[in-house]
């Protein structure tokens, strides 16, 4: 009953989206405002429709309807209700529906805004969004239907949507249950955050395509979607960080990022998105890079779809185990088709996308931004190469080659270092023209201080030259950025005769994007401290201990005290928990309780570390094995991860920075350079 | 003049990225191989970074919890997913591999905690190097077990 209802609504949504697409194209070509309005209303209808369908699926999930294949795959009776709800995105079919539902929500949000002067964009924005929506709805309606049920046909169980001849509905007594690794608060919100980011990037893309089609290729489309890009970027970043935190807390390998293809799949649109965020500023301020911004937004869109495909199709083996599925070729076809069409549009509009000025200084702000973009693209190329190398090598050499973390670390480290250097230099350069002399005057104090700091670190902390280069760059960026806050606030303090604090807050409030960006730069450097710490200084030890025995690592002593194992039938889990006492240089610090949760339904273990986290380092203790009968011996693996906490501190500051930059401001007095020229179409609408 | 400078700069960056890609690929490529392929290539793959997969033979597992030394044998399993599907799925293929004494086998050596999923008929994916004595020294072990979790369609017997 609910399954038929849910599926029926899906089909209706598909047809409504189809109508919306046709009406929008017709309305745009025939210049019929009534048709466009009709298409807009149809588009608005998809969100409540898909919400109903999703509600039906959630109802089935929560109420143990194991006759539905998807419910059987991702839930079991022992799961708590909140996990049953979040199982919605725990499998392929459900997550595709989730994607479509989010897209319908965002498209609706965008179509109910006041269009007024931008009305010519409206039909084409609807066209692009409805094509994307139709693709995802087509996937769930025809290939990955979350409402497919089990039928007993002549002695065997088969999945079908509707009853085959002489078949009776078959309900399994219990489901497989969500993979226990995914039963973690981080995992409950990590996929939706990534998806929010993914889907939100469809909106700037749709405006870019509308701008190309209508030929209105000034920076209006960028201004209209500036906040969408920022929020998309925020959610994508948030999703990435949550995924890392989840891996650190649950996967039990002492790290947060393993260069897994699925991680990279989410990281690639982040790279183009970050490049886009920077380069749109050049178009707004200087009227340059118009082709480039189009290409970036197109790439981001393609990588978002490609990323969804990688995470969901199982073409690449990874810890994110999702089964092989038939939808892979459709994804590839869709990505290729949209990419080709979009690039063709850019080529068609190439002449009217010419820059309004020329770049004429290698050290000007815009030139350094261009360099920043090239570096982000270089990281992207490295990632793409790494991800496709198993497929490509098999295709061309008949020998499957994989590239693991060492490849990525080796290839990206110099690029990241160059990016950090730019982060230190670019804020000091001027629009239009800068020279070595002006830059040198602005940077020498910070550079000298960073150098002194590095020498101190060399003497007291480490002789690892990669770490020293890293710390030098981090110090340089932090000092330059803080100096920028200081310099501007001092100047304002003198000019307006305010006190320093008032001057600083007013200054930041007047130019949210710039100072939000600086906060983000600072947060990135804090994260870089954590990354350097874990990448270069991580140490580990392991050993089997009898009760009372100790392991020593980096001044810490870990003593095995006791172990207990008990089943929780209601939850379907067996817990095994060890208690260890931790000492540092002989001083008792407290106890840690690493544990292993064994899930009966999936016969799978989850290794939860006992972690003691300080600003200096993390002591990360894993229970890996124990003697079941005597309880006398247990094997532990211990990591010391120096400085890793700065990673999480940095990510918190990062969110503050993005929210600060994205917060709606009422002050229209920005962009003085081009304000005069663009006055007739100011950005009051966003 | 400016234009030339920009092109020169771009070309430099491009060259640097290509260099990074090529050198890093050469330095850290891991070759995916099956047991048969390793046996067939013999000495030519000794010392190279390999990723080897096969079916774990349960009775060969030996573990010393004092020294954390682990050894076990794996039997050849096809590396091609389509092939595995054609032969009746991963569980079936692993079962056959373990119970077929004619299959090629390789001994694995590893130092570290014994993974929980290490048992007969598990699929092991090992990263490491082949030594001259024919033993594969693994740095990393990944295990996949065809469990109930992967059942797409419930067994009818469960309904009774």
C-alpha cells in the first residue's frame, strides 16, 4: 500500500518534471510568460510530491516492512528508530531519492524568489534543474527503485515492483541491517551534508547555463548565485570534515583521511568549487576570467554528478562498500553529455565572454588568483589521475595499477605548499599592478618573524625539513593575515577616531567576504598544523599485554588493567571493552576504554578507539584482539598523533569564517572599482 | 611581452605538474595481481609493490600473539568481477578456491595484530612485496567476507 503509493508519486513527479522541462523550453522560445509561469509552478510541485514519496519510504523503513527490498537491505528490527530514518540514505536507491528530493527543494527555493529584471534566466534555470532532476528521478523510477518488493514466484524469491503472475508478497522476518560502520552520529549527518553541498552546486551551474543561453554573460549570474556557491562550499566542506572525524572515531586506523576513491570523489568538486570561489571575485572586480568561471562551474557540476556516481556505483573498490550496480553507464553517459553540451555552449558564446580589461602584471592580485586557480586545478588533475588509474591502466595495458596514499601525498604536497605560499603573498598584492618591491616591503617583517620561528622549531622540536617548510609557510600565512587585520583596523582607527576594537569589528562588518576569507585562511593554517602533525610525526606501537603489563610510546605508558565482554541482545551487539591506565612520565593521567563492538546481524566488528586528546597530541589506543577464555591477554595498537586536534579546531573556525562571509549584509557599498559601471544592475536581489 | 611571460609561467607550471604526476606514479604504483599472475611472472615481480588478492585457507593460519607474527596461505581467485559473477558470486568462488587443491597458492607473512575477519574462505587483499623465497610480505591486509550483509534477496528458508 505505502510502497505503491510511494512509487506512484515518484512516477507522477517524473511526469511533472518532464512537463516543467517542456513548458520551460516552449515558454522561453515562444516568449510566452504564461508557459514559463506554468513551468515554474510545475517545478514548485515536485518538492511536495517528492516529500510525500520520501515520507512513504521513511514510513516503510521505520515500520519494518521487510517485503520492500530496500528496507530489507538497510534496516533490521534491532535498529533504533532514528537510525531507521537515516537508513534512507544508507543505500543506493534511497540516496538517489534523497538527492532528487534535495534538488527539488533547492530548485523550488530558487524559483520562488523575485525574478523581476532577471526573468529571462528563469526558464533556462528551470530547464537545467529539471533535466538534472529528471535524470535522478529516471534512475529511481526505472533502475534503482527503492519501493521494489519481494515476491514468492514458484518457490523462489524475486524482487519486482508489481506482482508477477501467480505470485504472493514475501516478507523476510528481519532485514540485513545498516552496515554497523554507518551507525555513528558522524555518519548519520555526513552523507546529507555532502549531498547538500553537491546539490547546491547545481544552482550556480543552472544560472551559468542560463547566462550562456540567453547571452547575458555579464557577472549577473555570479552575483545571483554567490550565496548558493558559498553555502554549497560550506556544506561540502562540512561533509568532508565530518567524514574525516567519523573515520578517526570509528574506522580505527589512526587517521582521518586515507585518499580513498570515495573521499576523493567528494574532494574533487570541492577543489573546483574553491577555485571558483576565488576566481569569481576577479570577474566581479576586474571583469576578467569569464570563460574560466564558466568552465569552473561546469567542471564542478560534472564532478558533483561524477562524485555521486563514484560513491554509488561500486566501480572503484574502497572501504565505502557499495555493491556493483547497473546504473554506472547511465551516470557516465549523463556526465559526458552534460559536459559536452555545456562546453559547446561556452565555445558558442566565446566571443561575448571576452575580458573587459587585460591582465598586465605578473604580481597583480588577479594574476596571483589565476595562479591559485591553476594550482587548485593541478591538485584536481592529480586526484583524477589517481582515481582513474586502475580503470585506465587496465584498459590500456591490461595490467591493473592502483595508486595509494603515498602517490597522493607525494604529488600534492608541493602543490599545497605553493598554495600556502600564495595565501601568504596574494592578500598583500594590489589589483591591477604590483611589483617585487611593493610586495617585498609588505611581507618582509612577517617573513622574517616566520623564519625566526622556524629556526626555533629547528633547534627545539624537529629537524625534518618537510615539516620545517610546512611550519614556515603556516607561520608566514598566519602572520601576514593577522597583520592585514591589524593594519586595516589601525588605519580605520586613525581615520574615524574609533577605539581599536570598534574599528576592527566595523571594518570586518563592512567587508564580510574579504575578512571572512581571511578567517578561513587562518583556519586552513590551523588545519595544516594538524595535518603536518599526523602525516609527519605520527608514531605507533603494538603488543600483546597480560594484565598489569605496559606499553611505552613517546613518554606515555599504557597499562592494561582489565577487559569485559557482554552481549546486548536488544541492540544485537556484543561489546568488548578494555580498560587501560595512562601515565605520562610517571604521572597518572586517567583511564581509556578502547572497545570492539561485534554486530550479530552483519557479523561485523567496529573498533572504537580510546582517545586522549590534547592540543599537543592525541593518544589513540585500539583494542585489536583478546584471549576470550582467560581474559588474561589482550593486544593493543597505540598511535600518538601529534597536533591533530588543531585539525578539528581549524575546522570549527572554518565554519565561523564561511558563515561570516555568507551572512546576508545590508551594506551595498562594496566593489568600488566597478560599482559605477554596474550601478544600473546592483546586487540588491541576492 | 606580458603575454609571453604569462605563457612561459603557464608552461612552467604545466611541466611541474606533469613531472610530479609521472615521478609520483613511478614511485608509488601498486600492481594489482592474482596468485596465478604472480606465479607466472615469478622473479620479475620480486621487490615490486603489489596488491595481491586470494582466498584465505583456514587451516594454514598461524599466529604468534607474542611476536605478532602471522602467516597463512591464499589460493588463486579470479581478479575479474564479471568472471566472479559468472561463476556464481564471490562466496561460491571463494568456496571453490579453498576446496580445490590444484589451485596455485602463496604463503603470506605479516607482522601485526591478527585481523578479526581472517578466517577460511575470506577474500584477502594484501599490499606488500614478494620476496625471493616466494613468500609475500604484506604491509597491509584487507579482508572481505561474503556475509549475510551482502545478500540481496532473502533466503526463503528464513521465512519458515
